[in-house]
């Protein structure tokens, strides 16, 4: 039943693609319920420090490095469906262990069990990702590759949004009952994610597999080493490494900041995350047009600084505590972060493909994946230690007005340990934008032209909202531009059981 076939007819491919969609939805349900905000909140309930939260964020990207030696396993066994199904079953069983932590382990053992389980889950899942990527390249017809995974991603994103809000409400209901151990609500959510993952494995086992062709290959290490002889590509790697370090230095701790520092309800935190996701999806079309008209580097030179300014903006959400503008500012920041993230994701993926010479794309993309995984894995650990070390540090600046009969003070600056952290990430991010200036790409233009084009496109979309046709346009599922963004960026893997087309 698991054996690959020499050839697949049209009916088998069509049936297989329908199961790929179903697997995508089931796996997205599992990813939504077992990662992100829910995993961070669960760690906090178990007493995790900022350093541990950073470690939890570092495990998925570092585990993806297992894909490199896993290539040898796939080529030796030559049965990608068997590898993918088997690795997924073993990996997803660890969510049962994680869900039972509040009931089986005391406070001293809870965090070590959580970390060890996530490491094993991530490493075994990476083997599944490696076989899955190769499998999908051979199964999905090239002429529909981008549109197919874009539709799969859009459906998965819609499901993820609904599940996030529903799970947040369920957690609030369960946590009102104080008789349960801390973290019980999240255990229920994780079990739900595990069950969804089992459905994903069932659908995955139904997807047919074409025979893996024999190819003569150059040793992987030699391929990666050769990419560093390209000076322009090396400059791109420097930018991507610094950028991913800056983003992952701050992003994993946004949830901690909202839940602990601002003491927001988890449902509100999830709603803000959903708002950012929606803004990101609606922005892909705009950034895609701009990158087509100008260049990917031009998009990065606008979207990159915008994202870093948003990180700096988090320092103003407390002055020094919550204030009347905290929530409105968070809404604006999440919308702008969603818009800028779409631009960076689209352009950073496409510029790597564009700068890779014909016939060498695999090695060049592998080098990018290794760089991104290392930067994204090291940064959260350093970030967690950084926050903990600055916990008792504060820098403030107050303007005092004293006159006969009148005395008042205006708090103009108040940096606590979290604010130092965001400022530090901002400066590293701006340094990465500086390194981007040294990368050469055909068609690059000044930031001013990109901003004008972006404003023009937003204005056109706003005019569309005044018509029935415009409303129908905004309500359609977003389909990414034909750059292949719905495929290449996802094939990097993220360590949380996502595969091409799943976000």
C-alpha cells in the first residue's frame, strides 16, 4: 500500500491533490493548537523563565537543520510516503506527553520534560518535512504548483484564524475553574491538536507517491561551500542572517510581553495576532505587484525598516505602565507588522531565487535555509537571557515644570528591561537593512518610488470598497502572486510540522 508507483494517471493525481488539501487543513489545525501563543502561555503557566521561552522558540528552526542529513535517509530508503507517515506518527505522539505534564510531573520536572519533548518532536518532524518536500515536488504538476499551494495556504489560514479564536475562548472558560491544575486548559487544546494531527496522518497515507528518480548528485557540503564564492550572494546571506537574528530576538517574546507585562486576556492576544495575519494576507497582492514592477530589494528597503519601527513602537505601549493609548497603539502596531511581514517574506524568498544561478538553485536555497535556521535558533536564546539580565534595569527622563503656584512633571522617556530589549532588536534590524544596500539586484529603485506606488495601490483598493464589486474583491480568498511564494518559502520548514502551503 505504501510502495511508490512508476507512473500516476490523471485520476490518481487528482485524488492525491484532494488528500493533500485535507492533510493541509488537518495539520494546520494541529499547528494552530500546539504552537505560537498557546505554547508560550503553557510554558508561562508551568513557570518558564524568559530564557526558557527563548529556548522553546529556538527549538523549531534549529531542529530543521536535521533535514540536511535526512536527505541521505530519503535517498537510501526511497519511499517518501513511508518515511513521512512513520516520522509524523512518532513525532506527534510527543504531544500526548506534553499535554499530560500538568498531571504527571511536578514543578521541578515540568519544564525539562516540555523542552525535551519539543526537541524530539522537532527533530523527528524535520525528517518528515524533508521527505514531504521532495514528494510534493514530484506529485504536484509544475504548471499549477503556485496556485495549488496558494489555495491550500488560504484555506489553512482561514481555518487557523477560526480555531485560534475558538481555542482562546475555550481556555478562558476552563481557567475559570480553579480546581484544575495550572495548564489544564492548554492540555485540552494540545489533545485536540494531537487528534487533528492523526487525521492529517490518515489523509497523508492516502496520497499516492511517484517513484523517486535516480540522480547523480554532488556532495551536499560541496554544493553549499560553492555558494560562498559568489560575492553578491554572500552579501545577501549577511543581510538575511542579521535580519532573522533581529526579528527572532524580539518576535518570540511579544506574547510574553502582552500576557505578563500588559496582563492582557489571552483571547485579546489571539485577536491581535489574527488581525496581524489578516493584514499580512491582504498585503501580499500589493507587495507582489511592487516587486514585479521594481525589484525585491526595493520592497525590502521599505518593508524592512517599517517592521523595525514597529518593534521600536512597542516601547511606547507602557509609560511606564499601561495607559489609555496602549490598546489602540497595539492595534496599529499589529496591522503594520502584518503588512511589513508580508513584504519581507515575499521579497526575501524571491530575491534568493533570483540571485541563484540557473542549475544551482537547490544549493543556494539550502544555504539560505541553513543561515535562517541558525539565526532564528540562536537569537531567541540570547534574547531570553538578555531580558532576564535587564529585569531590574530602568532608564527614565522626566521634564519638570515649576512656577509660582504650578508644578507638574511630564514623563518623556521610561525604558524598563523589555524596552531595552526592543531597542536592541531595532538597531540590529537597521544594521541588516544597511547590509542590504550592498546586495545588487536588477531593477532596484529608491524607497520613495516604492512608497508612492504603495500609497497609490492602497488608494485604489480603498476606492474599490465603495462598490459592490470592491466588497466582493476584499472577501475573496487571497491568492499569492505567481512568484511561487506559496511554495518556496514554505519548503524551508519551520519545525512545527508545517509543510509547503501551510502557515
